[in-house]
């Protein structure tokens, strides 16, 4: 999450405690300039083809969590190696 959003763990916990929406969460985030390198399908949709900017950011996060949970390295998720 920190790589994608720029939020440290304490800030993420604060946003959770404040029950912020995904919209507010991503409005306050500084999205990593390499986020566009996250590709592939999540929930049957290719993240690189999602047109709604907020939905795409949420799916970037979904994709990172899903792939990291499967044990993939960040370089593989970002398709840089």
C-alpha cells in the first residue's frame, strides 16, 4: 500500500479509523508514478483497460494485494523483470 499510495502504515490506520471512503483515500494519496505498470486481470477485468480512474486505482490495489499474497515479487507484479 505504501508503494502505491505513499501512505505509511500509521496514515492507513488513521484513514481506516476515520472510515474514509475509497474516493477520499485515493484523493489524498500520491499515486506511485509507476502504478500504470500494474497489469493483468482482477475480478475478470484487465486493470489497464479500466476507464474510471477511481475504479482503476482500487483495482491496482486489489491486484497488488492479490499478487503479493500469492508470493509474487513486486518486480513481477509490475512486469518490469
